[in-house]
């Protein structure tokens, strides 16, 4: 039997766009794609305590409260949103921070380097020539190329 009272979504927050808020939340959680000064692909994250980060956190809070309007435990959603805000009423805070210190490599770039070397060797190039070509193309040192290949092999479970 068809439901005589179909579910209708309530309108999104007045003065805000849901798609724009989704985009801001994605930037907060996943970072933005960019290029460093050498032209390599990197992930750029919002600066801690910057106005952009605060706008993105507010967008995430709007999305959470909108998506969970019919939640069975709205007090948990309210506590989560309060913990995200710097001026929230909960005693606990959720903070965005990186898992490891130091320079973080982006695996997508490392895949590109490893695929570059692999494709050249499949074409018949010697390994050293393929590595040298990757060094020039990706502006890396010889050690950087081999480190990228090693990390990709480790990630894929191909290392010995």
C-alpha cells in the first residue's frame, strides 16, 4: 500500500545553500586539491582557527542538524555540534588535527610517479632511464622517486 503521507523535506537553513555548505564541509574534512611550487599535486587544508575554517565548521554544523532532523537521539547531535564550536556549551571539544607530524606525502602523487616509472619500463626503457625521466617530469630527486615507489608498493602490499 502506498503511503498517503509522503515524506517531504523541510527547507534548508534560510539564507544558506545546502550544496555550498557540503562543499565547505568537504574542504574542511578532505582538504582542497592544489599544486606546490614545483608543480606537484598536494592537498591543502584550511588554516587552523582561520575565518575559512570557522565558516566550514558552521556549515558542517548546519548540515548535521539538517540531516539528522528525525534522529532518534537528537541530544547526541546537539552535543556533537556544540563540541565542534569553539564557543559551545559542552566541556569537550572536537579539534581537527593531523595524525602525524612532519611533511605529509599525498599518495596520489606517489601513484603518478610509480606509474610513470612502470609505464616506461613496460615500453622497454631500462629502470635507471625510467627513473631519470620521472625525476625530470616530477621534479624529484632519485631518492624521492624510489621512496615514492616503495611507499606505493607498501600500500598495495607488494613489498617483500
